[in-house]
């Protein structure tokens, strides 16, 4: 585990290589979103980073209730090591950090089953983005791909209520 401030230029280049191997469409905005919080990563002996996940603080509004969320970003395992449990191990460690630091965990994914096995739940309500101008706009393309990790005070969140994040460069969610 390390804080984003501890990620030096060499490690950042290694993470960029990991994301390039793991994703077809990982943008520089996506990479930027992975910084500003805490990172869990794995290295193989004598190798570069082979797995990574981070969580960054974001204010997410659940049915009108704003909470500080640990928003998960940059989850990746090099293709040759996928299916060996590295992703689950990283997410278990990251989940513990989210529980220590924030009110709730949130992520967007196309891999719902993977995260459900780790205790994450599908958000069933409509999603929105709050623009810099204060206008709320629907983000229907994200419906069905958002997940939450509820614990403590967030256990009672109604999964069918609206969910909203603040806009940011690249993908808002």
C-alpha cells in the first residue's frame, strides 16, 4: 500500500505500461483519475508491477445524501497473470482501506460478477453527473455498471435511489 504522493516517475511509467497491457481504451484521463488517494499493487520478483488498484476520495450523493466515497480506479492485472487471484487479493486489501478511510466504496465496471464475489453490490437506481455549472444531467449509460461497498453508516443506503457524482475530465464515473 502506498499513497499517491509516494508514486515516483518510474512507478508511474510502470503503471502506464500495466494499463496499456490490460486495457484497449485506457486514456490519460483514466490514468490521472487513479491518483490522489491510496494504491495497492503487486510486483513479481524481478518484474515490474503486475497488478494495481487505487481508491481516491470523491463526494458521491446517494438519494440526496452526500457521502465521502473511496472511488476505485485503475484496477488491472497483466493479461498473463489474470485468473490467478491477484485481482481479488488486491481488491480485498483495497476494500479494507476503503472501510478505514471513507463512508462507502464506489466503482464503475463491466465486470459485475467479479466484484459481486467480493461483496460489492450493484447500484440499481438512476445515475447523474453534477456539472461545474451546477446543472444535474442524466448519465444513463452508466446505469447498471455502478457498484457500491456498503459498511458502517452506509449499510442502509437504498440501492434503488438516484446516485450522483461531480463531473471531471474524461469519464465522470
